[in-house]
């Protein structure tokens, strides 16, 4: 949850900042940050759902790995990178 909250806050701040420039490039950046905020908002419930279920699909108790777990981990890495770049 904190990662998504950070993304939402940073995307809002950056969208507001770039929108205030009044330039075409500023409007493009503002639109990009608004899209990033929206994607994060929609992605959070899906990742939360997968995170509750992915342990069911592990190979066995000693091998905590499967495609769902990898998908969640990859999405979290991408979110962390987006937060860092924002």
C-alpha cells in the first residue's frame, strides 16, 4: 500500500506542476502523470488479489515460486522504479 500511495502523491504533484507551466510539453507531462496515477489506481486491487492467492500455486512449500508470484514481484519493481523516477 505505501508504494501505491507514494505513486499517487507523486503523480498528482507532478501533474499539477506540469499543468501549471501552460506549455504543450507541460500538458503532455501532466497527461502522462495522470495516466500513471490512473494505472496505479487500477493495478493495486489486482495485485492485492494475486498476492492473496499466489501461495496456492507454488510448486511445493519449499519452492515459493510461480508465474503469479513473479507477475506481482515484477509489477512491484516497475512501481518502485516509477516512484523513483517521479
